[in-house]
C-alpha cells in the first residue's frame, strides 16, 4: 500500500495529484476527516470539489473506499453523489464506492454544535469548516456515537432519535438556531437510506485481501500534517490524525505493507482558519498571491491566509511521515516574481532552529529568510523536465539539499496532465 498526505495546512493539491497518479492503482482509500475536505479535480473542463468521495472516482477502473477513520455525514454524502451523478453514471458511482461498517456517522446536531462553539464566547474559536467534525470525533471517543454499520440495526431509528433529541434540547437551551428537529431527523434518515445502496462492508478485510491478491492500493489523506490532532498546531488543528501512520489505523492495514509515501507541498504556504503561521504575509503581495493562486477554500470559499515556504515545518512534516516521494505544486503561481523568499530556520529567543514543529512555537518566532532568484515562464508550455526554467531548477535543487529528499514530481497547473516527473 502507498500513502499520500499533505505536508502543510491542507489544500496542497492532493486531489489533483491523485487524479493523475491514481490511474496506476486499483483502489483509492480515504483514511481520515470528513466533509471538511475539499479536493479539487478538473474533469472534462469543469472543476469538481470532492469532500467525502475519494479522488479516484474519475478513473473508471478504480474502486474508491472510505475507511473506518472517516466521519460520514450521510446528508452531505448524498448531495455529493447526486452532484457527481450529473457527470458519472449513478450506478457506476454506487458500484465503485465502498464504505467501512465501522466509520462513524456525523449526526445533524454535530454541525450545530460546531457552529455554536465557533460563535460562543465561552469556547475557543478555531475557524472550523462547520461540518461537525470535532463533535463527531468527540462523540466517537466518548462512545456515544452511531456508526455506518448501525443503519441496518432494528434500533437505529430509535437510537438516532434519542441522541438527536438530547442534543437538540441542549442546543436549544443554549439558544442555538436550528431547523425543526423532525426535519433534521427525516433528512438524516433519508441520507442513511441512501447509503444502503452502497457496499457497506468490512473494508479492512476487503483491503487486506486485495493486497494479498497484488492489487495496488493508495491511501488518500485529507487535511494535512500541520493540522494533525496530535502533531499539528494545537489548539487549532482538525480533529483527526492526518499523518501517514493514521492510514494504517484507519484502514486496518499493517505498517509492514506500506511502500511509498507521497508528500505534497506547495511552493508557498496557505492556511484557512486560526492558528500559528510563522511565514504568513498580509501585505499587497499576499492579496496578489491569493488571487493568482485562487487561494479561497475549495469547500468554504473563505480566503486562505498565505505566506512563504516554511522549511523548518516542511522538514518536520517529512520526518513525521517518512516521505519517499515529494510532490511540489503551484510553483507556476510564483512565476513573475524577481525573487522568492523561503524561510530556512526559526529564531526563537535568540536560538536558531531549522527543524521545528510550528505547534511548539508562538507568535514571537522570527523566520530566517533566504531569497532565491525568481522565474518567469508560461507554465502552460512546459511538459517535460528540460523545459523547466533554470531558476526553478535551482529552487528545486535548493529544496532537495535542505530537505535531504528529491522532488520527484512537479505539478505545473491545476489540470490532470499538468505534471512532470523529475528524474536524474
Ligand atoms: P487539496 O485539498 O490538497 O486536494 O487541494 P485543493 O483542491 O483544496 O486546493 C488546491 C488548488 O490548487 C485547487 O484549486 C487545484 O485545482 C489547484 N492546483 C493543484 N495543483 C496546482 C498547480 O500545480 N498549479 C496551479 N496553478 N494550481 C494547482
Ligand atoms: P483538505 O483535505 C484546509 C482546517 C479548518 C480549520 C481546522 C479545523 O481540502 O486539505 P475542522 O472543520 O476540520 O474542524 O476545522 O482545520 N481544515 C482544512 N484546511 N484544507 C482542509 O482539507 C481542511 N480541513 C480542515 O479550516 O482551520
Ligand atoms: Mg482542499
């Protein structure tokens, strides 16, 4: 099994990369998060954003699996499939998606807990996607949640109503606005009935059997390393483990069976939501970069915060994941700049550190900058290594020296074929 993860704060271009290299795989298996993800793929000239559906869906031979560690909102999932059914035959979608029986359901009240906590002065505001992700994982850990496999149980409707009713009453007491309980309940049951058309199964057995039969499996990460609940920048991460190791837990595959680990990084940084961002810029260049890079949430449309490439954090992410294949995206967005700043170390209380978790630093951290020559080139004309502009080649060599790992793939644009495999 190979694993693909993001190395920054999300939106590195994971979806686009999987859409292309996924062709070499038989199964793409999403392992974490929920409808908070937004993985953009261009298909027949249209930009499609996948939230819960794995990014192998546009390759007809690929089975797309949703693992145990994912939290599934049946209402959001149904809406996503209905949307995709305009471009992929509905039956094909249904036949090519498998869901773990043990993955947890996102109940409709979780979304309102998320909204309530974001707006209430007694809670810390995270800047979440308001998809009910933290309440879903919390209720999983509290052992008060329902799982996808439960939808077949005779008690499912009663159990759902009990939880919804309790949470709804609590939220009402707190003054949270919500649609009527009966409406939320009915929509949720409709979503759950919809799920029954798909294969809801022991995905870990399916995957292990497939691996035994020499099928190729790629585990798809959502969010990214610096949003990991344990190793990311707490108190503002997401609520799941996002790093490569989490793929084994979620999918029930032994670490012995892992081969490649693809890590995706942009040539600069972005972050949506609150939290530490040592290389953030907020000037006019930030606005230009945001516009040119289309740095607005794929899912929430919020403007993404932008900043320069952060090597101490990237080294940390490469270390945590054991990246074997580094993927560099969006260097085309930096085209036209006379010089490109890169943070090579942090100065923290007059100490210099070149490998640090941004989670363990605060706003007093001062980036140490190196300015590399910029490049100016029409990227749409590049489709082989020899055409990569000299300055970008030097930028890549600099990264490789610092990171001690080769950049294997250079993404040159958002479209499927805009990718160059870099070799010696
Ligand atoms: P993901 O969440 O990691 O899949 O990334 P998103 O889809 O949320 O955000 C990445 C955005 O950048 C999408 O709009 C992609 O279409 C786009 N994209 C991906 N790779 C490249 C690239 O190399 N160059 C440019 N210009 N856009 C890219
Ligand atoms: P993909 O898979 C970027 C961020 C949110 C917020 C924090 C917690 O497209 O890279 P949550 O809703 O998860 O409780 O929000 O995590 N976040 C993402 N940022 N890309 C994502 O996914 C994200 N998923 C969550 O903005 O700061
Ligand atoms: Mg995204």
